[in-house]
C-alpha cells in the first residue's frame, strides 16, 4: 500500500490549501448534491465550513444524535453553526445505535457496529432523501495510520482497508483533510474563520462516549460516563492539555457508602500532552486538582466509588481506552 502523502502544518500554505480543496470539491460534486455529518469536533467542523464554502446549498449538513454524545451537544453545535449561517438538521438516531450496540463488548466490534449503523442504516436513508452522491467527511492522516497499523479501527477509514464505499454504502466519499494531522486541521480552521472555541476544541472520538465505556455501551452506562465527563470537563476547563477524558471501567470495585461496603463503578481520568496524537504523555496535574475531580464525581454520581488517573504514555497506552 502506498504511503499517504502528508502536508505538515509548519510547511502548509493555508490559503492555497483552502482554495485547492474548495476547487477539488466543486469539481468532484459538480451540479450534484453532497451531504456531511457534523459532530462538533474539530475535523468535522472544519470540513463542514470548507464544504459549504465550496458547495453552498448543494451541501446538506446533518447532526446525527446517536445517544452517545456529551451533555447538550446537539443544541450547542447547531447554535454555533447557525451563527455562521450554516443550517444543520438534527437526526435522532439513538434507538438505532443502542440496538446495534446491545450485547457488544469487544472494542473493535463496538466500533464496527457504530460504523455500519452510521453509514448504512442512518446515512443510507439520508443519501436517498437528499439525492446526494457524495459524502464529505473529516478523515485525517492519524485516523488512517492507526487503522492501517491495526492500533484501532477508525470509523471513517475505508479505502485503505480495501472497502469501496460506493459498493458498500451507495455513495462516494470525499476526504479533503486526509493529508493533515490535527495541528494542520486547526490551522485550516483558523484560516476559514471558525471561532477559536471550535478550531481549538479538544479532540473527541467518532464513536463518542461508546469509546469511553469499557464493555457494553448500555444507555445507563453511557449516562454515567456522560455525567462524569461533564464534571471533569468543567473542573479541567483551565488545564492546558491536548485532550482529557473520563472513562467508565467495566469491573465493579469495593467502596463505602454510609459506612457500608458497596460494589460500585470506577472512573478513570486521562489527560494528555501531545501535538498530533501520534505520541502523548500524561499531563502532570496537581494532586489538588485530581483530588477535587475525584470528590466531585463520587459525590455527584452515587454509582461511582473510585476515581483513578492514568500515568502511562502513548505508547504503550493509547489516548482513548476503547
């Protein structure tokens, strides 16, 4: 397999990159229609604005509410893009995703279940409805590298695995950011005029909170991870880090509530220093901050009795747990 060309952030001419990609998208789609899914993350946000600059009303943008997002995510994302003049239609697909995840515990099988539900069941219908022939998505080079290397299957990588999206799903996929790493995508976001809060936003995985629940991603377990994530993100809002997250472990651990022994849940906190996610080291946080977030999580979420902090670099750890 030929190695993917990389455009390094330090060498890129942002204005030329944007102009070239706008032209490429216009030439590919022509007078046809394209669709894309906006999650609110950096990659999907940048590709959404890039696509709308190229296609205008010929790009239909959807937010797929899969039931596994963070607190208030759909409303926040829609409001942000409305301010930029980009309409976003929310599709409630939570029942379909939880049905696909039922009984699935293996990390790769979970990712595959989400991939198939997203691209076949949900987007297949939207493609027919919109009469689109192209899906615009924010795949970046790190997604490809990790998938091809077998580190973990990214939900948005196909051609590099020998999968033809046209045959598998009925539409072609355009990936204008695939030569970039995260730092390059952020530069493009700035060049497109996105708010800093969007292009500097912390990375969030395609499988959403399902990637932060070890074991089966049941609705009640996703809810626990969502609550812990909200507390952690509020507590860590002033931390200068590449990414941080709360992970719900599968095993129960011994704890105490009201002077009685209980078996409760365990949340693992991860916080990373990195440039492009290929390598990372745990952020050296103050013990006071770690103790504070542990107290808030265990006080607010009765089901959780233990909070831990990951201190292993990538490699051997990965940034996400699942």
